[in-house]
C-alpha cells in the first residue's frame, strides 16, 4: 500500500499525528456515524419535512422546510483555548474576545458553505469549575467578543449552556462550542455542488493566520522553542511579520468571519456552485465534494508569518504543511469563470483579500497545487 501523499518525507518533522491528531483514526468513525445517522432521516417524514440528502457529509445539514431550506451545524473551538490560557498566565494579556470570535467562526463559516444565511447562534461554555467565571475581566471579554462576532455575522445570540464540569473539563480552563441555525432563502442559493462543473473558477479567500485548526501542532511545537509562546517569530527575519510579535499572540489572531462575503455575493447576484471552509485537513478539503474533478491551483496566497514560522520550525514539507494548515487560504468559492473576478472584488470590498487561484477540470479526483509541486488524491481525504 502506498503511503498517503501528505505524509512528511523529513524524519525530523513534527507531524500532526505526533501532536495527538490522527485523521486516519478519526475519519473512519465519522463515516460510521454518518451511516448510522443517515438511517434516522426517515423519522422526519412524520413531521411532513425531508432532509436534503446531498447535505450529508457536507459542513452543514440541510432540511427542506417547504418555502425555504433550514441548515444547522454544531462546532467546538478545540485546543486554541489552551493557547489563550497560557498567554494570559504568562503576560496578563486577555485574548478571550478573540477566542469567542474563533468559536463562532468555526460554526458560522461551516454553515455558510451550503448557501445559508446564519440566523441564530447558541453558546456552549463548559468550565472546569465555577471559579473560571470568577475572573470578571476574562468572562467579560469572552462575552464582548461573542456579541461582537454575532454582530459581524448578523445573527441573534439565542442563549446557551454554561456548565461547571469539574473532572470532565480540566480545572482552570473552559471548553467552548457553538451551534448555528440558518436558512437558505431563496432556495436557489443552495450550494451543495450539484452545479459544480469543469471550467469553474476556484477563488480563495485569505485567512488571518492559523484560525482554529492545526493548533495542537502549534502547541506541540512550543516544546521545541526555548521561549515557548514568547518566541519572537520575526526575530530572524525569515518568517516576516511584525517585529516583536510573539508566537502565542500570532496564534491568537481571531479567525476570519466569511459570512459578510457570502451575503454580499448573494445580493450581487453571484451564483456560488460550491464552497469549502478550509479547516482540518488543510487544502485537502478542496476534495470534499463527491464529484470526480481535478482542482488545479495556479496561484497560492501569501503564507501568514505565523504559519511560515510553524512550517520552518516543525520542519514540515509542503505536502504536510498544506495538508494540515490553511497556509493563507481560509475559504474557497467555486464559481463560473465569468463571475470569478466579481467574486474577488466583492470579497475585497468586505475587507478580505482574495485571488482567482485555479480552475476545475475534467479528470481524476485530485488537487494539483502547481506552484509548490504538491498533489493530493482522493485517498488523501475520506470524509463521506
């Protein structure tokens, strides 16, 4: 059996698996869960509604509610909270407002991939003990950041749950999650890839940094750094970035919220054939749709300094780096070629850099990233 093409060739590389994340173990469980979940869809019929079957395995689940579709998603922040905790302990600087935005972005950025307008966000804040909330400034920053992210996305914060789970969640920290519900209205906005076709353009939108994926690798990397999270990532001039910016603070740049772009595209009449939120699995996520196409990339965005630093210090080759991290591209639109430049212009008007980065071609299912000579095949992503 041939090893997956994203595995590193450098024996000194610090891999995502060494950081405790092995998709080869996790993804089969996801597939098993999908198979079990699919059998429950028949229960909707007693309520007079039906699922949109093509949404299973996509980033959000879609229900046909008659005059419109309903979409829903639940997501968690993951281990980025531990970076915020560490920086707070070491420097006294609170990044909990940024962490709140990250959490909402994890849910909202998934929801919008199916063409949905996000409407409601619910919060899940599970602390390791009630004393987490005793730090009034930290809690206030979390609340302020959550509300600000809701305002950016135009959603109502409906409520949530704040359990104290001593013994389940580690003491001194908090596990953050969010669910999001939205609608696809009009129904023509649904973007599940039914109209994805050879000749479509691939438009990539800039990320703000690591976002909230690959953070376990970043945390493991700090063990190799003499100054840990306080390492100046621009000290040697190799990674770029701002002088004096530490690794910890760079990691805590909040995840970009892409909902304003999807809403602006809809208002401008741009038809989106498919979307991908570039999160776990990195650029392999471009293979998410079930269709057999070749996705050829001719332009890669600039790599954020924090990710350049990570790639160098973790000794990752391009296949591992682009197969794990977003490497500067946080979201992808697949649109008709004649709407590509308009898509870029609208994203830029929303304050987010974008590029016409490639095209969809007839051919075997693969992502060919020409500028870095990396190819991912269908065996490198098995999510459905």
